[in-house]
């Protein structure tokens, strides 16, 4: 009795699933519409992101949506957004392929681990664009910010401000992360040309504003420093000068809204600084490249954006990118010529895809 | 002694019978979800079946392991960390090795982690410290070891090994026979072990009532240690599957933590009551696949899969309440 009932259970289970699978294949319409496109518009674009709750990534997704809306060529954007590693991202990409999207924009978790699924998508006629970080898959488009140049350009500005000699602090991001390694290399490239610049301290902020603030406060109150280079933890460092009532020294940061605001408002109080761009709008650049590829314009497979440097020497330029309505962590440099077609921070901040 | 086992097992079986309905229900739910998903996307064929079955493998293995431990009256919060540890070890050791060597490493890891977790089960049994405390602690240790072995994503494995789990040497677009076989074989093996062997029945017995099992003359410690050994071996299998899926190792703590939580979710959804002693391993298998399928389904209907966590939570809360209600009604009528 017992054995029979168990056999029955197993048999019933197998039968259920077998029936379901048969039904699935029967239900699904046959794939007949293989007519190669080069059509104008109506595209469905999938987005895969695997870091949730990060301001930069959220802005990247909003920029993708904004560009999709502004282009007028996109019917809908399918965002697959959850925390995970290569395992989750492979599943997400397969899901997007199954949905029959025309293009996929992804911020990859791994340089090589996703190649097979990306190449499989490309083989099915899907345009794949990796943004922010590169992949090595054959046929994929890659759009990245030049992290080495990000650090080199900022550091060169700083060393020039100091007249080629002085004591500086290097405030890095997270040890071992590719972007941090690239930036450190860029910093050292600049340093090699300025033998009289001395790096008196090097810290890892973990790209966390409060950690960076604490480190900065310790440094500026205990030793003599002539300049600070930061890997994007900037406005909270500037605040520490005000807290400790110490005279400002030249500081390099990113295009964070809070930092840009400080550079504009504290210029009279003697603050000198440079905002080096690391735009999350690289997502929008990826969207523009995907649409170019879909409409048969054959964009180049590799696009590397060179960072822009906005300094206190040109307050008008800083005012032009300043976004008074946004948060301190908002990346203000959103309009990237010639890729983006939306209009400024307001459009990106609205974060609306076509049909939303 | 023999009669004691016999009567204990019939009592267990009667309790388990109502749970069988649950298991069937979960499989029906899975079938319904499959059909629904097929209507949501333009093409449903080999690619989609392979994708779902291979991506489900790590969670399904973990759910089987967790189910056995929960049935024995315990819970193992270190299973995700064991997955991580195997993933790191496998990616590091298998890199650039021939297939035969890779297979040897895989078997070595399954056996090794089975023994390692058996030791944890032994410590729990001897010390009397609650499962949840010991495994939480060991979980942190295994995660730490994983990071120490593989400090950043990297490593690799043999293409044939990827074929074994995914049906393709590149890990993508293969036949669904391999992943379904790799899912079914361990699931049926552990299921039969749990229902048809003396050790399996004592696992149910100690989970149902450990004092009664001891009085009935069962070796409670042996059953407990066995359940943890199976859990460890299944976690190792899950770690191997993740290496096969991605072709690299990924030692991040969050991967293991998520995997542990999902394994508990799959067990609850699969009809294995957290109080122990009831439920079938096969229910957890279907529940594992369902949890993996939620993401593509939600994204196909236009819901941000990040909200899948909310839906998953609601699903588990609902399942717990329905389960509680069923027990309450049965007690009233009895």
C-alpha cells in the first residue's frame, strides 16, 4: 500500500510536468517572423543591472529610460534590476532573450563569465551593449568611462595648482575593484611627471561619504596637507574643512551635485577644486549605440568616454551643469555629445521610459 | 525494536500523507506557472526549458539539502556559505584541468563537504547548542574561507563539466536533457533514501519527536549527523553547479546569504514544515524551480524583479498561514 502510493506520487509528478511542458510548446506561437529588421522604431530594449540601491546605477537606468523616450524609436524598456552575481545575470539575460527583445544593455558583473550568453543573444540577432564595464564577447558593443584618465586628468590639475610641489592625499575607493585599480594607475601616471609632489597619505573610503569624511577630518586636523585627490567622495570631505575650521586646500572630486554646488558657492571663500566627470549617463550612450546598430548605422564596437574636467576657474561651466533640484549624490554631467538627445538632469530625473 | 520502528514509521507516514497533497499541489503550481510563462513570451522551446532547468540547479540542490535537515528537526543557515566555499574551491582547483581531474575534484568536494557538515551536525548533537546558532557561526567561517581561497571573482572549470550541468560546453543553449537529468537524479536518490531506508525513516522520526524516537530505540545522533552530511553534500553539488553555470568562481558573501534564505523559502513553500518530521523532498524541488521562475515571469509581465522578493515573502507568509490553518482544523476535528 505504502510503496504503491509513493510510486503513484512520483508517476503523477512526472506526468504533470511532462504534460505542462508539452502544453507550453503547443501554446507558444511558432517562431516565423525572422524577417531581419532595419525597421524604423518600435524597438523593445532590455536592461540588466545587478547592483540595486546604488545611486549611480539608479541614475544609469534612468538615463537609459530617458534616452529611450527622447529617441522616439523605442516601444518599451524592460528593466531587470536585482542584486546578484554572474549566476543571476546569466539567468536574467536568458529571460530577456526569451522575451524577444531587440537589444540588451547590461552593466556586466564579469568580464568573461557572460560571454557565452551574450554571444548566444547576438547569434539570435539581438544587439548587446555592455556599459560602464567591458565584456570580451565577440560582436558585443562596449561603452565605458575612461577610469585611468579620470584619475590622471584630476591629479594633473591638482599638481599644477600646487605648482608642482607639495603634500597630497590620495583618497581611493575600494581595494581590488577594477575601477579603483585603474584610477590608482592613472593617479600614478600623473605623479610620475611631478617628482616634487609627495603623497603623504593614501586611504580607502569604500566610496562611502561618512567613511571618507572621518578620514579627511583625521588627516586635515593632524598634518599639513596641500591638496586632496578623491575618487568621488568629495562633498563630505569639503564639509570637514568647514567643521574643523581649516583653510581650504585644492581638491579633486567627481561631478557630484553637492560638490559642484560647493565649488560654486564656496569659490569666494577660497575653495579651489575640479569636478571630473564619471557619468552614469553612459547608460544613455549605450542606448544611443544600440539604436544606431538597430537602425543599421554600424556604430564602432568600442566607445571610451574621456572625462571632462570642470574647475573653479570657469564658474559659468560649473553653473551650467549644476542641478539645483537634485540630491547631493546626483551626477550632474548628463548631456553627452553627440550621443544623448534628452534635455538635461530634469529629463533623466523623471526616469520615464516610453509607455510609462 | 523492529516493531517500534514500524509503528513509528506508520505514524509518520499518516502525518506525511496530508503533506503529499501539498507536494502534488506545488508541482501543479509549477506546471501552471510554466504554461503561463509560455504564453507570456514569443517562443517557448528548448532554449527556455534548458534555461529554467539549469538556472534552477543550485537552488534545487540547496533546497533538497535544507529539506532533509529540516525534516530531521534542524535548520542549516550555513548551506549558502558551503555553496560559496565549494564554488571558490572548485573554481580555483578546476582551472585549466582535464575533465577526468575535474570530475575527481568534484567527487572529492561532495564527499569532503558532506563530512565537514556531518561534523557540524555532530557538534550540534553533542553540545546541545541550537542548530540556528551553530550553523550561523559556521556559515561566517565558511564564507571567510571562500574569500580567502578566491579573493576576487575568477578561476574556471573544464568545458565538459559545464556540459554536465548545462547541456552545452559553453554553458548556454544546450539540450535540456542534461540539466533535467542532473536535477532529477539527486532529487529521486535523496527522496528514496528518505522514504525507504532505515536511516531515512529515523530522520523523519527524530524530526517528528526526538524523545519518542530515542525511547523507541533509534540512534538519534546518527540520524541527525546523517541529515547534515546529506545537506553538506547537496550544498557542494550546488556550488559545483554555480561554477558550471558561469564558468568562473564568485566568492561574494551576499551570494551565499541569498542562497541560504532561498533554500529555506523553497523548503517552506515545498510543504516541509519547519517544525520537522513532515513533508517530502520532492516538494522542495518544485518550490526551488518556482522561486527561480518568478524572476523571468515577473519581468515578462512588466514587474521589476526586485519586487520578486516582496512576492516571494508574501508567498511564504501565505503558505505558512495556510499550513497552520490546515493543522488547526485537523486538530479541531480530531
